[in-house]
């Protein structure tokens, strides 16, 4: 059996899916209220993982949800990518 991708690998794949061939300026990530994810930790891991890719240098913009009853309360996902014009 193959290994399950890490959260950062999953987010990278999502961001690249939004991006196409352009370079990114910002990656918008929604963090659910019950996801138990630290934006600071995620930033550090993301920065390391994107080195040398079209996402290198992109700013992470966190949209932290506060509603524990939201359908996305447990999720962490890319909700958009801003590209260079």
C-alpha cells in the first residue's frame, strides 16, 4: 500500500491545480475551527515544501473559521490562488 499524502502535499496539489503554469503571489487556505492546525506551523512546512516550485515565494493567506458547526469545521483546504498578472 502507498503512503497517504501529508497535509502539505495535499495543499500543494490543490494550489497547483488552481495555478496552472503561472507563478503564484498568494495561496488562500481555509482552516476549519476544529481542524487543530496551527497556521504558523503550516506556514513553516509549506515554505520548505514549495522551494523551487512555481509556488515558491507565494504568501499564505489564512482564512480561519470560527464556527465549530460549519460543514468545513474539520477541514484545511486551498480556496484560491492569486497569480502574477
